C-alpha cells in the first residue's frame, strides 16, 4: 500500500544498539536497544516498512522506518490511586486557607 507524502505517520529507529549502550546503566537496561518512535508528516511517498523522513510538528526532520499511518495517542497516567485524590482535596483546602 502506497502512503502519500503529507500523511501523518509514526516512524521507528534504533538510537543505540545494546552493544553501544554505556556501561553505567543497569544490566537489564544495557541488554536492550534504545529505541525511538516519532510522529510527523511524511516527506515523500512510501510503503510501510520503508526508511523515510518525516517532519515533526516542531519542524524537526527525523529518519526512521515507517511503522504506522494516522497514529493516535494512547498514553495514560495509570490507574486511579485513592491516596492521590485525598492529597488533592487536602491541598485545595490548604490553598483556600482552611484546614
């Protein structure tokens, strides 16, 4: 499938292989490649898996392997933590001047 120039895409790149990582990090981290995923506008027509260049929303040009078209955001801030809710309520009271 041909992906057209100008599409919003995600690219992947290996920044450092496990062999290139510094010795001053934990063993499990050292054994893992340092990877990068970047979203941006495709600068030329391509196919999935091609090495491409994208322009990020900040104008930076980044090369990588084309892995996704029209990626969405899927992050979260984790599950509900009751203690954090209580801290927020207590802080509001303190800031409002009442205990």
